[in-house]
């Protein structure tokens, strides 16, 4: 792949990763508040599970962005 295309993927993966990580942590925090406010159990459990899924997905996207950044460095050093 050429450097320009790798850089676009890097920006996309980094942006999506940061968005998912932040949203997931926010959802987990909100689920914790709902639990202690005696909301219906399936609401806070569902949001908590969704938050955990988003957080893990965000971390995976950020790891992939780091891998792409290393590939960009390798492509740049070959020239």
C-alpha cells in the first residue's frame, strides 16, 4: 500500500477508536449511575454490556491504528 492510503486508514482507525473508547467508558459510567438509582435491571445491564463492547472495540481500533503507523514508518524509510 502506498503511504497516502495508509495514512487515511490510520486517521480513520484512530478516530473511530477514540470515539468508541470514549463512548464506551461513558456508557459504563452511566450504567453504574443507573444501577445505584434503582433503575430497571435490564436497562443498566444492557447499557453496561454495550459500553464494555464499545470500549473493547475502541481499544482494538487504536491498536490497529498503531500497527498502521508502524507500517507508514516502514514505507517512508524504504524511500
